[in-house]
């Protein structure tokens, strides 16, 4: 044996059973970090792919630059792809038509289609001034094919073109404008622009060669060509995911990832340190023997640390492997079952960053957790350790208090509170679990507010709107739609946007909406203050939808002409503002009396789950030329995303809870093992096995009470801060104590105590007194 450290592998084999729980805790900590960070990287990659698909594979678009400057930029070695871009009639109000349908004109280069937007194509890019390409839905809309001739009606006359191809672009946009898109080469577009005297703002799209250091690349280009922020339009969706946007909304994920890292690190330190403390307590005789044969305190500290790090050799690879496999399974579930925005999730991809973070947290956690047990082992007195009980070396200042409690209960409490360090670790384990539960509860409420369609029928399956955003839809249309089989309900909404009124004597504008009984019922759970029941009938009462910029309160008076409305209710959610003004909602009868209008601007339809496509077609035929938007896929994607977030959150909490339960169970069990001779002596002088079980119960309950008290206090504080800073700020409302979450937490604590007590009590009960006394 070259040194005392050579005993580490031998000790690991001999004490393999005692260190099993510590190794499990290391595996779980590494598994959590690896799976979370791997999933974060997979999500980022998938979301970046989705952003490129939805918003185009470009980084910046330059505006107000000359052709000479653009050509110089195009030759820059950092530029991979570039294209000019112009548009006419994107608002579908400038009288450009094909067969009476709106036509939006785009002047682009071929690289815009093939490399930037990457539209699936049929045919070829328009090569000359007599050719154009159309959006793919034009094939059915006009019953045309490649080589056919179409006529473009412009404000100054008709122009005939030959169709060179079709591009699969944004069909939803085409539905909104009620027409198609026309793609032209630059010469053809410039000629149309010249004939019609149109001034359009040309943009020069750029995708850079290297996406590393994009911020610096963009800044250098702006400096080189004297460009200002007004000249540069960023593809925020893509740059944000790459961490290169000046508007880095995605950076909000980094503090969340850091918080997860720190939380798991703290949980790991609590668990592993607690396990190691108990492990060291059981092996005081071993460390005492090492001291007796010449080992110094520093050598004992090194021995314990190296022994802990030695566990990492197997625990870290297992944790990383489990985390990676879990990431693969979750990616497959998201891609093939949840679908929606998750269809681009990669399969069988390995996240090097996730594995490195998992390994790092394993080593750091073990190193930090080993510090206290190592010092504890080094402080063992050789004489006391050889006697088999290090606790004998401690001065006993007072006995357990038995004035109000039975002796076994008092001893259990005394065991729990006697070692302050162990009490802190066990209390921290309970408290951490409770804090996490309450924090995630607040986060789920925030997601509910962001995605109201998850639990509310306010976001309909089908939306029907007038073409000009006026109240021009037939007032009897909702009743006709409701009669179609498969329709659960249909309701209309009248609107008056930017409505000039006086609020408390001050002239301003509001967005006024009408709601029928069905819609008003959906707001009952969103009431912040006031009484919503007064709004239902024809009266001078209205609802204000909470807006952090324009706050209307109960009691505010809104005057229009010689009529006056009183705000009697404020809700945290509702229809969004159209003009940016405060949103006010009243009953249909009140709206008609105030405005004299009785037709709808929008009709919402809620479908049954088993609705047929034939029923949807009937609704589409019934509304004619009105704007028809099918929201079912979008609602399904939102619902899927919400449940993914919810399942991931509860899965994370479940693993943390499992670790906590295992830690508490293991710590109490090992604490019993460390004091096994004491229990044997107590039984030898007459204490029954039932009293020993009560002693262990009192110890566990003491940990639970201290941890629960600390956890609920800290958890409620964090819950309140999340609500006050995020939920209430953005959606209004008030903070309430989450009693349901606290009840779940208390049940979990009780379960942890029962599990923790059962195994040690059974072991003591089944062990003979002589065996208990002789147990080493």
C-alpha cells in the first residue's frame, strides 16, 4: 500500500451497500441536468429550424440602401446569400386583381425563393418580363397550370403574363386577403411599379456565411457601410434563437436554465451531503483505526473526498446515459404524438453541452457535499472511534425533555435536533421540494393566462369576420350556424374600434365590444373586481379588460353623446385591443342602444370533438365571401404545447420529490444504523420495539415539521413574487394563497414520513436484542 488513499477502492467494495443511496442520488442529479439541458438544446435547434421555415432563412434586411452599396455588400466574403425584395398591395386595398381576386405582387430574385424562404417549387423562376410565378393555391383558385396565361388587373390597365411556376408560400395569408401572391423578377416588377406610379421601399435580404459571432458581424457591417439601426431590419425570430438579436427575448430562457442548474445543484448537495454524513457516522470506528495507525486529519479529509469522487466514475456515466435516452424518448413523443410546433424535434441527437453540464454538476455537487462529512470524519477522536461510538466523545449538556412528552417521543425529537447540521440538511430537503412545488404552481398559472384557449371556450374553433372589419355580418347567422350538426355553439360580436368617448371627463378612445350571455359566462372565472352579473342585461354597465398601460377601474364613467356607461367589473382576460386603446365590453342590447348597430363584425364557432369536415364545409358555404379562419390546428398546437409544459413541470417535480423521499428515507435509515447500539441498549433495559418505532417516528416528524414550515414560508414568498412581478403585472388580478397546492405538498410530506419510518422500524423490530447490541 503506497498511501492511505489506496484503501479507497477496497473501502468502496466493502461498503458498497452503504454507499448505494449516495450513488443513486448522484445518478439522479446528473440525469436531471443532462436531460433538462439536452432537451433545452433539442428544443432550441427545433425552434430555430421552425423559425427559419416560418420567417425565412435570413439574418438582416437592409433598407434605404443604394444599388451600388448593395452590390458591394453582396461581394462581401461574410455574405452567403442575398436578394432584393419589394412588395405591392400587401394590404389588399390597392386594386390589383386576378379574376376578381386580390393579388399581392412581389419583386424578388431567384435566391429569395430557393435560398431564403425555401418555398417548395413547381416549375421555374420567371426568366423574362412576360412570365410570373403564382402561389400554389392559385392552381385551384383559378383552375390554371404552368404555361397558361393570366391577366393582372392594375389601377392603370390590364397586363397579361404566362405562368412559369407555383410556390408553396403562406396559404393562411392568402386566405386572409382572399386571393393569391404573384412573384415577378425585378425587371417585370419595376415596370409594373413605373406604370402605376407606385413608390415601394426596397429591402435587401442577407444571410451570413458563419452564424458564430453574428452580433459582431452585423455591427462591423453597419460600421463599414455607415448603416444605422433604422437601415437594418433583423429577423428577430431567427437571431433571437441564435442569441444574436438586439431584441433577445430568448435570453429569458438562460436565467431559467441557470435557475434549474442551481436548484438541482442545491438539491444534490443536500441529498448527497446528508447521505455521506450518515455514511461517515456509521464508519467512525474505521476512521478511528486509520487515525490510530498514523493517518492525519488532512489525510482523512482527502480519503473521504476521493472516495466520494470515486463514486462518480460509475454514477456520472449512468446519469448521462439515462438523461440522453430520456431526451431521445421525449423528442420522439413530441415529434410523432404531440406534433404541431414540435415536428422538427431531432431524433437520436446527442447534446454534448447537456452531457458536460450533467457531468459538471455531478462532480461539483459531490465535491461540495463531501466537504462537511470529510471534516466530520477528520474530527473523530481515535480513542472514541475505536470504542465504536463517536457520539460518546461529545459533551452531553442536558437530557431529552420528558416533562410534556413520553420518553420515546422526547428521544426522537432529541435525535433530530441534536445534530444541527443534519437537521439543517433534512429540513432543507423538505423545504426545497415545497418551494419548487409552489414556484411551479405559479408558473403554470402564468401559462394558463398566456394560453387562455386551453381552459376557455373564448378562443373558438372557427372565426368568421367581415372583409372590411365593420359590423356587416347578418345578425341571424350565429343561429343558422348553431343548427348545423357538430356545432356546439356560435356567437357573434359587434365592435366599435377607436371609439371617441369621455372617461371620467377626459376625452379619449376605447375599443367597444358586445358579448352575448355565452361569452359573458366565460369571464366569470376571470373577474378581478366588481360584479359581472350587472352587465348581462340592457343597462348602463360595462366590463373593462385589464390592460397594464390603460387601466380602467370599477366606478369609472364612460360618456358617449348623452349616454353614460359605468365600469362595474374588471376581468384579467378577454378580447384584445385592436387599436391599442382600453378594451370595454357590454351586452349586445347595450351596444345596439349606444351605437344603433345590430349586425356583427365577427362570429365565433365552437365545434364538438366529433365534428365532420362536411359540417365545416357547410359553415364555409353559409358565410359566403366573408373571411373564414379555421383555428382548430392552432388551438390543438397550443393545447399540446401547454400539456408538454405541464407534464415536463410535473415530471421535474416528481423526480425532485422522489429524490427527496429517497433522501429522507435513506437518511433516517442510516441514522438508525449509526445509533443501532443505542437502540439495542434501550431494548435491553426494557424499551419495546413499538417505543423504538415511535422514537423513529418522532425524529422523522420533527424533520417534516421544520422542513414544511420553512418550505411553506419561503415557497409562499416566491409564489407571491412570481405573481406580483409577472402574472399581476401583465394580466391583473390579485394574489391568493394556493391552498390546493399546499394540500398536495402536505400529502407528499406525510407519504415521505411513512415511507421513511417503515423500513428502519421494521428492521429494528425483526432484529434480536443481542444482535442489535453487537451490530457494527
